C-alpha cells in the first residue's frame, strides 16, 4: 500500500513538472509524517548532514571540476585532433574519433555532459564541411557522450556505490572492460555502416606518419593525467576522492603549462562546477530521505518477501529489471531514474544473492540507453534514427554481460580478490534453478539496515506505527 501511495505521488508530482529532488523529498517527508512517529525535522537534518559530509561524495564535484578545466583549457580539443589523425583513414572516417575521444576522455573525467559538449563543439563544423551523414554523426555524438558514465572515473558509479553501499574502487575496475568493449562495438557499427553505405562517411586522406607520431606527443599529458586518476586508485595508493583531488591539481597544472588559466576561465569553471554539483547533491539527498522513509516503514522487506514468492532466479529477476528500466528511461532522466529506484531494489537484490558490482555495470549501461532514448535524445526523427544503431550496440553489450558476468567481474576479482558473496552469486545465476525456501535462508537479509544511517531514537520512544496517526 505504502509503495503504491509513493508511486502515485511521484507520478503526480512529475506530471506537475516538479523537479525530481523536490518530488523525492516531498514524498519522503509526507510518508514519514503520516505513517511514522519519528521526529521528522531531526531526521531530515541528520540525513542531510550525513549525505553532504560523506567523504566518498566529495569526489563528485572534484571530477566535475576536472572535466571543466580540461574543456576550458582546450586540452580536450588537442586530444580530439590527435585521435582524428590516427582514426580518420578507417572506414567511417572521423566518426571513429567521436567514439575514441569519448572513451579516452571518459578515463580522465566523470562528466558525460562535458564530453558531449566538447565533441559537439569541436567536431560538428568539420563534419558538415565534409558532407557526413548528419543522422549518423549525431547518433555517434550522442552514444559516444554516454561512455563517460561507464568508463571510470564515473560520477554515476560513485552515486550508485553510495546507494548500494558498494566499493567504488571495485566498481571502477568492473566498468573498465565493459566500457571499452562498448566503445569497440560502436566503432564496429560505424565501420559496417560505412562499408554498406559509403556515402554516409566519405573516405579521409591519411595524414603523414610524421604528423601522426608528432601528435602522440600531445597525448603525453593525457596519459599522465589518466595514470594520476586511475593508476592511483588501481594501485591502492589513493581512494577515489583523493584521486579526484590529485586529478584536479594535475589538470590545473596542465592548463598552466598550456597558458590557459585566466580569471574568466577560473570563474566559469567554478560556476559550472557549483551548478552541476549542487544539482547532483540535492537529488542524492532527497533520494536518501525517501530511502529512509521507505526503510523504516518496511517497504523493502515487504517487496523482498513478495519477490521471493515468484520463484525467480537472480538472472530472471535482473532480466525483468532490464525491461523495467528500458521502459522507465523513455520518460525519466537517467540520474533520477537510478536514485529513485535503487533504495527500494538494493535490499531485494542483496536478498536474492545478486552481485551488486555486476548489477551496477548493468544499470549504468541502462542509464546510457536512457540518455539517448526518446524523449531524452530529442523529438527530431533524424536524431532518433541516428541513435538506433548504437542502442542496438548497447543491447549487444548488455546481453554479453548478462550471459557472461566475468566480463565485468574478472578485473575486480583479479586485482582486489574474489569475495565470498560472488561465489554464492555464481552458483545461483548459472544453474537457473528457481529459489525455494528463500525466505528462511535469507531472513537476516530481510532486515538489513537502510542505505541511509538511521538516527538514534530518544529514550522511551515507541515503535513506528504503520497506520496514520490521528489528527
């Protein structure tokens, strides 16, 4: 009943055009006020403080700032031109540069918006001058821009790790192979399209080898920055937040060597960082308020008990969630989709033995599909047609990860060691035997703590009531 009331309120508030953070916060407060006797304002204050003082979430504004510094210092444009010199002779020409740039830029920045903005500003004029097919150009720009949220460091993975209480470092390792696999699939689609319809991508004259190797010198700062951010995380030298801080300092040093630091550049970087980070943190705080309200009212435990009666394997349940997210992504923004649903689903996934690192990669790919699906991709028919081939590529990558979890789990298992929960996950996923006697075996999981820390109760406090309190 409570979940139905929350869903109805959410749908109504979204139809009224209310911002997602406001909608989630209002729903959480309304549920606590009506169905619980917890001290509402004390709870809200403690949740807001715990979320915004989290050392893990400090990485979000740092990664945003690093991406903005790379854009305004024009280092990203130099990277794009170097990749174009090497990839232009391939079937598909400069279209490969869009995908390759987003993959490499994604390894040094966690902002997909920054990546798409950079590629669009640099590449669109040259594509129009060379008579490339506009549908395929826009499709490659839109699909390539989503690679940033899968290839580490990723802001979406940080938020997912906080919501699911998972290791950020393990998620980053898990996203490395699927991210570049998806980039390879995109480039294969472009090459096949150029071979079948040569007019969509004219053949480019290859530059001299001297220019190509000279251009590699410009890649050295990017490689250094990539090592500072990812290398320190993978080698265990720094946590993701510390690596993000190192990356910001290194980006400013590179911008200083490039003589790009001006008062106006610093002002624009700071304003963009504050604007983007404030939006993200407000949404995450509201999501934790709703998560806490649902947890103290027992909604995740009730949902877990209901799902256990369906006799589904973890793989079948995740398959249903894939369909659910694909439908939800057609009318809901990607980040809002994740923070709205994960607080409810995490206890169910834990109880069913689903590896949350594996599922994290799946949901990030689904977020990519949501970013390019209508109406997020736009209402123009040309834009939608251009994105379709790349959505098929996402479906191929997603199917491979569903069938072969090792694509996502091999690297974190190798570097950080295999966890006991993953052995249980493998035993449950592969035989595809319905789970019976589920509730008794996972009684402890039904009462797992909520994602947000529970505030201490005052002495003499009565248990929560699951019925409306009298006026």
